[in-house]
């Protein structure tokens, strides 16, 4: 292929990729599975554009001088231009005669257009069958863009079973009874790992966890520059490590971060690489068997010829572990929704049978992803369009107008006892007689809030009714001193008050 033809092909590839990317961005898919596949298609087109652009730059630089030579030949260089043109045309025909199966992008487009026009002339049943076969072949070709395991539910959940097996295989967590559900809670809490367990086995576990999280992030967000995120984490880590500051932020689940140990502290054991909180505990540690054995091993190792510096080797290992932890914490922060979804999916799997769980997984694959909510929008709520000033429902939106008219919410009822408070609708008005506001107003009037005062809203009416109730109650009250009768020995009948008076005078017995 000539130098000029290579230029044309590169420019054509770039223009076709730009057109495909613009079409993909203008027709965003709704389901998460389709969105991930669409992002990978866009990523593939962008990689092709970058490769073609790099090839174009090399061709324009013309380091080997082929371009200048071809331009010189095309200009004639003392020969007839038409003779040069027909010589090139003959060579091009000979090339396609020798290689008849070679295709260009233009030929592929024309062939696809021809096949599409042929399908339009088919019978509707045959056309539908041909379209389904093409769509099935297209989906099968797209499935090879990205692969997910069954537990990952096409990017909705994490699959950390391999890392869980490595986690429980470490001596510190071997007999602790951790299950997979608990591991999803604590796998980002690096402060649970004791200094004795921060060894090469722990480094292999961290490396496996980091590689999986990074690969998963690249699979679900192919358009995000993951390498730039990791570079920012490394830069922040290096500055913090040199300054002796904590090398990571707050761990997931509220755990404390892994900090840099102050080796100058008098309560720090240089031999065992451990920090102690109290001097008494530190003195007991110095007399203990593990410390004495570590001192003996250290002296034996230092006496060997060509021995390496233990402190430097351990310091380098700790730095590598802290760097991996900082990277994992950043990826864990980004993948927090997937971690929570994994826990929910695990609980759902334990409460469903196999068929129900499979149907639920298929539904989740086709379901749209959860919208990303901006924190600024949460703080500043958008105004609700409510020109009729309708009451708000349970969802924070105005209720329908027919429901507003049905309940009579346009009717206002005022209660003077409640301080001229307005109640909208008959239901709210009837209910307010048993609520605190009306009861407080009745207590201020020194009137009991009984059912006799229902529908009474004026203070004057309530006072008149209370006085009437008091008078009627006084008439039916039984007075024992005047209504109780007593009989003397002669059979004379007196009321109780008169009988007591006469008996004190000893007139009656």
C-alpha cells in the first residue's frame, strides 16, 4: 500500500470511528448490561482512533522519506503525468486481480447496505427471521468484549471468593469462623491485621485483591482512566509516607486507617516491631519468651556473613503493603455500591430457591442502573411546580386535583378555641377535636374536653354550654341532708337535718 493510500485509510478510519462514537453517545442504552457493552464498544473505537492517529503522525513525519519519494514520482519528475497515472492504475488493478478477497472499509459499508436493501424486499416473516439472526450474531460478537462471572451479575456485584479463600487461609483468621458475608464487611478493614501477620503471604493476598478490584473497575467503567486514579493515589501516598503521616483515609466500615509507626517511641519494640500502650505491658513483653526468641534469632542472623539488614527489608515490605492498602481503599470507595449490592445479593440467594434467584438475576441484568445523585442537588432541592397550591402527598409531590375536590380540601374551617387555626377539609376538622391543640385550648378555658363539646369552635358557645351542663347537673344531684328521711319512736317522719337537730335537743328518740 502506497504512502498516500495509508494516509487516506487512517483518515477514513478516524472519521468512521468518530461517526460510530457519536451515534453510540446519542442513543444511550437503558439497562446496565447494554450500557457496559456500549461503553466497551466506544472504548474500542477510541483505541482505534488513537492507533490511527499515531500512525498518521508517523506518516506525516516521514522519517524514512517514502512520502517525499512518492510525491516526487507522482509529480512526474521529468516524465509525463498521465503516463505515471496509468502506470499506478495498472499496478492497482494487478493488485486487486492477484488479491481479489481484500476488502476496504468502503467495500464493507457498501456490502452491508446491499444486504440491508435485500432484507427490505423479503417477506415479513423471513425479514424478521433474518433480523433476529443478525441481532443474535451481533450479541454473540459483543459478548466477547467483556466477560463476567455468574456471581458478578454483569457488573452489579463483586466475586471475591478466591480472595476470601486466601483471607481465611492466613494464620490469624484461620479459626475465627469468618464466612463470606462477614468478609464483605471487613475486607477493607486493614487494622484488623496484626503486625505479625503483615508478611509475604499477606502481600500476596493484597496483590490478588488489588488486581481483581482494578480489573473489575476497568470492566464496568472502560471509559474511565483507572491508571490516572492509581497514579494520584501513589502520589498522595508517597507524600504522606515521607512526611510520616497516615498513608490512607478512613477505612470502610468506620475502621481506623493504618498509620505509620513512630519507631522513636520508648514503648516501641524494635526487635518485634510492636507498639505498646503502657510501660508495664512493655516491661512484661521484654521478659516474655517471644521477645527473647526474637532477640536470639536477630543476634544469630547478624552474626552470619553477608547478612542483609532486617530493618530495611521489613521497612520495604511494610511500605509495599501500605501502598497496596491505599490503592485498595480507593478502589473500595469507588466500588462501594457494588459491595453493598453483593451483600444484598448474597442475602437474597439464601432466601430464594434456584429458579427464583435465576429469574431475579435476569431481571436485574435488564434493569436500568441506579441514577447517580449529585450531593449538590440533595442540598438544594428543586422548587416543585404547584400553581394551585395543592397539598403534598407522601411522595413530596402535589396530590391530584380530583382527590383534592373529593376530600373537600378547599373548604376552610376555623376554630377560635385553637387560636383561630385553620383546618382544610372536613376530615381534618373532625379529627382536630381530639388533638393536642384543641385540648390545650379547652384546658385554658377550664372546660373538660368531652364529647359534649364536639363541633363547638367558638369560646362563647363553649362557655355557655359548660354553664348549662353545670346547672342541669346540679338539679339532679342527690342531697342527703334534705332528701334522706328518718323516723322516731312514735312513728313521726323527719328529714335527716331536722331529725338530727331534734335528737340533739332530746325531743325525739
